């Protein structure tokens, strides 16, 4: 399933698929735009099937209802919500318009990469582990964003290949880049969640 959201500040395209043989996915995506930020969240419940979906959805319910919180506080609430479940890995990005920065927080192997128009690439180092209700040490990081920047956030259901980087060093709509990636990706027989974005407006304007 592919969905596209065309917003003034950026275009965001989402791909999700379910592991073969399962009726539900343990991966989930949430994207919301407000007057001052765009927030993107990707979660992956440990394992697959209904238990993984339950863990992932418990986190997404917290994010949907509390996305205005500072990311550190939001992650703490997500951590509390998964107590008694299999647990989840999670990445959240908040593109803050006033500060012209992306605030980023992560626990586990939800990968994120930023591609700048000058060819520079930045990939935050993921925090080890997963959210399970136990104490975690993850803290938000800040990354500047600019017009023409692309980014990708994905679960480990996408076996990312080095050749894919070339797709995102182009001035193409997010929709086109995602469709090309889906054509190229290798089937890993796992749930997959991919979010690909392209920044349209100069945040300094």
C-alpha cells in the first residue's frame, strides 16, 4: 500500500506491506502536520502478527494523542504504554518550522537518513535496544533541514542496499522516489514500513 501526502512544506510518501501469511502488520506509520511542525513516526512491534501489532498500536495511540509534547516526554509515555507487550522499536522526527531543525529520537533499528541538496548525507546512529517499559537512555538530537532535502525512515523489513542512496540524491518528488524504491527492493518476508519525504519550502523564508 502506498499513500502520498502533498503539503506546502514537504511531500511525504508512505509504503506499508504485511509479512506473507499474516493478516496484520506489526509496523505502523503516523504523519501529522500542525501550524508549526510536521511529525513523522515509524514503529515496529517485536516479532510479527497480532502481538506485534498490539504493541505497535499502543505506541501509535500515545503519539496520535500527545504529538505536541517534547520528544523526550513523548518517548517516555510510549515506553510506559508498551509495558506487558512484546515491545517496539521506534523513530520519531519532528520538523519544527520556527527553529528550522528536525528533532529526532530513536530506540532500536528503525533507520533514518537525511540527504541534503549539496550531496551531503547524514544518518543518525540508532540507539540500541527496544521500548519495553524498562528504563531507556535515548535523548533527542537536532538536525537542520533545508529546501530540497530528502529523507527516508524505514523498518528493518527493508533490506537497504548501498545502491539505493542514489535514488535520494535527486530532485524528484517523494512519490516518484518511493515508487522506484519499491520496484527495486528485495522481498524479506517481513512487515515493511517506509516513509520518504522531500522538503519543498525554504524554512528560512
